[in-house]
C-alpha cells in the first residue's frame, strides 16, 4: 500500500481531503482516522464528537484518532479526549500544512505513544531529607498530575453540557416534553398525521400534543430532525423529507415517519453523518 491508510469520519469536505493528502505524503503503515467534528457553523457539539470518536475506538483500540474541531470549546476538547481521541487539529491549524505535520507526526508514527505513561513515585531515603533531585521529581509529579485536572472553564462547560436540553425548539415550554404540534410544524404536516407514529389516537394527540404516552414515538422523529438540521439549511429540511429517495426504495422520508418507522430513518441519517453506510 502506498501512503497511510487514512479513514475520514464525518463530512468529507475539501478541507478534510486536503489534510488526508498531506498526511499520505509522509507516513505509511499507520492506522489513522480523521474525524470531522465541525458543524455547518464551524462549532463542535461535545455529544457529537464523543459519539464519532467512540464509534471508531469501539472497532480499534490502537488506531490513532485525530479530531478536527472548534478548539475554543473546552467541553468539546474534553469530550474528544475522554472518548479516546489521540490528538486534535483546531480550525486554524487545519488550514496550515506545517501545523498538520507538527500536530500529527508523532501520533501517526508511534500511535502506541498516545497512552500516558505512569508516573513513577519519587524514591525518598528513609529517615533522611529528600535530595534536591528527589524534591524536583516530586514537584514534577505533582505538576503533571494537576495538569490532568479540568480547568474552571472546562468544569463550567461540562456542567453546561450536562444540563443542556436536547431539541429545545421541539419541546413544550411548560412540561419539557416533546410537543407533537411543534414537530408537525417543522415537518409541515398536521398533528393528526403523527398520531400513528406516536402510538396514540388523533383526538388524544390533538388535545394533548405533549402527552407522556406519545414521547417514545416522538423521540426518534426528534432525533431525525436534529440530525438533519445539523447539516441542512432550515428551509431544506421539509424539501428533503418530501423527496422520494432511491435508497429508500423510492419512498419519502416523511412517509417512513408517518408509518411509524422514524427509528429506522433516524439511525440511517446518524450513520450517514458519522461516515458510515446506510
């Protein structure tokens, strides 16, 4: 094989193809994945980058995983690291060939070096004051351990991510539950058309669109909408949902939702966004 075996996960943008071409010039034989965790607006959602990295790490424990993300978001950086990423490229670094070489060369050539080495405890002579070298080693060990602790900004960002509300525009402002009326407005259909998918009668859903009984049926529909809105302009979502697709046997995505197959559709969209096959 000529060049490195580089897998691109996420949207294959010209920028990602360029990064891969830069790496193929210099390194061969390494198992390397590039993960595009940037949304259309250039930001990175922590939950999305964690999902993408875990999907790779679950298949290979030794692969080098380099994430392209919004480096100004400490929660995204932490999510990538905790999910098993080896390194990352910020948006500015991703456009600089020398920065790509500098950032990625070590992990591509020696992917096993990405695992942190254990810190050896300083050896202190019993009943004697530590030597200068032992004291220096102890201070270095403490500083290294403290370096792995989250900063105040990272702690705040992690807390904000924990209390974040998924799909807030699709939820009832009072109950916090998914609201069939709001979902129907995004899909461009009457609320009654979602009754079958929600598993309740048309009368019940119209009377109480945030019914607790409808939540399990509305959840995959909300997931599909959230995934579509991540990469499609808002005015293109309804167009895509009403377009017969060859991969769906000529059926429209909206028909799948109305027939109670929103879970199948949501999984297909999520796999496509992660770079997999439908």
